[in-house]
C-alpha cells in the first residue's frame, strides 16, 4: 500500500485504539510506529517527530528512563532530530540520554553505540560546528567503531561517518 493511501487508515486505527483500547499501550505503540514510518515516507518528518517525542514521554512515564524500550524510543527521537537538521536539540537530548543508556544497557550495547553515533553526527554535520565539535565527534566515533568491530565485525555505519569526520578535519574545518 502507498503511504498516501495508508495514512488515513493508520490515523483511524490509532484513534480507535486510543478510544477503545487505551489500557493496551502496545496496540497504540505499534500503530504509532507505523504512522511515523508513513509520515516520514511522505516527508512529513515534523509530525513524525512529535509522535516519537510523545512515545518517548509515555515510555518514561510508564516504564522509567532506564528501560531498554525507553532508550530505544530516545534513539528514535535523536535520529529524527538529525533527519530534521535540529542539531542543538539532538546534541542536548542525546547527551542527556547517554549516561542512562551506558548505565542500563552497557557501553557495548547496540543502542548505546547508535546514540553515540547520532551525537557525533549532530556535532559533525551542524553547519555552526567548531573544530572542537569535529574533534569530539572523531573521538566518539573512534570509540564506537572500535566497539562495533570487536562486537559485530567490520563494515558498520560509524566507519563511514568516521571517514567523513577525518576528511573534514583534513580540510581544516
């Protein structure tokens, strides 16, 4: 089904889930995730971002900040901020999430590494970044790449980003 056709169906499904099954958060959550994918496909990222923030806030209220599902929701909010070029929002939000992710999931957990890579992305891609921001991004990504190689093997997303950061440093940014 095309996103344009799926959107009204998902919106109606979400309204019904909220009205008749409000105690079953998992139903609404599944529909909200699909709605976010649909909105992103329609290039309506701002609306998708709002829903992701609502999901995160609800997860904090119901599961606590240390639950893996809450941290995963935080990762989605950070990724959405990067997609929307909201660099400062991403940096602030992600910096607040990282200590909890490290404490709850561990420094080697995939979601902790993704949050670190998102922070590095926002530091590197922000047009108002400084050389110190890029150096910080490089330090973060070197740690992420080292951990990814040890845990998952070669060829992961942070390696490409690290190459980009090194190139920007070589340019004298």
